[in-house]
C-alpha cells in the first residue's frame, strides 16, 4: 500500500472503532493522518466516521492546497495547526463524546493523576476558548495550545487529541472519556477520589518506563 492508502485504511478502522466505543456519533467529528511532512489526509465534510468509504477523504497540504474530488472537513484549520506546531504528530482525532464534551462545556479541570493510564495519556490537558467550528479563529486557538498539551478541550464544542500513531491517539481519547465519566459518576455519588501526589506522578512519568516521556514546549 502507498502512504495515502495506509493512512486511509487506518482512519477507516479508527473511525469505526470510535463509533463502536461510543466516542463518536452521527456525522459529528473529523479525523486525519499525516501522509508526508507537508500533507495530511482528512475526512470529507458530512461523512460518518463509522461508515467511511474510500472516497470519503481529501488530502490537504500545510500550505492550503487540496487534492481529491471531495471537500475536506471545514475543521481543516485546527488539524493543520496541530501538524504545523507538532512535527512528530501523525494522527488527529476530533470528536464530541458525551462525558468529555460535558466537561468541555463546564469549567471543571480533569485530574491526570488518578490512575496509570491517566498519568500518561492525560499528562497535559489545555482548554481552547470557543470559536465557531471551522473558523480561522479556532485554528489560531488550537495553534496557541497545541505544543503545550496532548489533549485539548474545545469549550462548548468537543475534544481534540493527537499522537504519533492511530492506536495511541485512540487510547488517549478513550482515557479522556473514561476519566471524565469517573469524575461525573464520583461527583454524583458524592464520592471523593484520592489522587496520587504530583511527586508520584512525576516519578512515574520519568522513571516507570511505561512509555518514553514526551517533550513539551514550556
């Protein structure tokens, strides 16, 4: 397979998994994968992530050119912003899963030190103030936060996660939704969850050997 064919196949697979796992619904959301240092493949406008056909994609360049017969998702500006700011990133997933979007519509901060997966996959979460979907303003907002985090809560909109591989990006999205669900469930039950200390979280990320430590822009 060519690079584009491989990326398309991976996006079709992860789109279906997102729907099956309850992380995406209807035609809400859009996903993309880098195909070269200057290009990325993105779902076309109006597509359903669980039913992506081979022609449900468009290839875009970081310079703004579009290849293919289909019109790309209007959310191209925020996908492009991530690829420009994070050259190591190969996959971007945008969705509005229930619990994560609930948190994005609030001012709640989700802890990243409750359990092992959260410490790694939710290491840094940032909020992006609301701008209309597909707007250049939203692209600018994502650009300002992309290098500071691996998970973005798009206020009153949804979430954006990105990583080096499809499997890692999907795991980050699953972990975010799971943690947000824990938060809401615990609050509803008036249960206090005991977080690990910042020192333990720091030691885990640097010394546990769970995964290589990410490099961050301070």
